[in-house]
C-alpha cells in the first residue's frame, strides 16, 4: 500500500472528481485486492492489476451515482467539485489561474463518457503506454489511441483551449 497509495489515489481522484469519494473508493480497491489476491497473476505487473480493480470500482461508482441522480430527477453529472493543490512557490495570481484551469479541466473530464475517460486518464494523465492501457482495459492499442484522441477533442471543445489538455504520447 505504501508504494501504490499516492498514485492510485490521484488516479481515482481524477476519475471521480471528489476527494472523499476517492478515499472511499481507494479503500474499496484495497479491500477487493486483498479478497481476490489469489486471482492475481504474478507474471503481470501488480500495479496494473491494482489499477484495473480501481478502475472497475470507479466505473461502478459512476453507474450508482447516475442511478441515484436519475431517481432523484437530477441527471446533471457535471457537478463534482474539483479541487487542486497549489504550488506554494507560484505567485498568488498564477495559482488562482492554474486552479481555475484545473477546476475547468476536472469538471470537463468528469463529463466524459467512461469509455473515453479511462484511456485518457491512463495515457495522458498517468503517463502509461497505449499498450499497457490496452491490456488494462481489454482493448486494442488502436482503440486506446482512438478513444484518447476523442477524449482530448471533447475536452478541447469543452475548454475552448486545446493547449490545456495534457498529452503523453506512447
């Protein structure tokens, strides 16, 4: 847990958009991993296996959240509060601008459909290769490339500024 907690939390936090929900999902992820440790294949990277469990927990959370909002009559999924951790070395104006940009980016990302969000998070944000992402998601490398590109286009449209979208080729 010590080795995987911080990067796994960042991944889940970016997916769900809420810090408290991310902590809950992280705990669910580790519990599920512990329960299913016998199913782990030691020939594959442990972190990828754990990340796949976290991704599935995030997807389940998204579906449950959608159903709850649907039942309540509120289907607007664009409301998760995005938080950022500013760098203390930056001037206050830069931190405010960066924080606003990050909040817009997180909000736009939270509106992406799950089939586009996961490839984008894993490749562009987490810096994973398309091959590794394809293996984690059970897709072809071409599908990962296409979905990540579509996600970036949707974010560019939502933000009106394609330079704010991170990209890690691979």
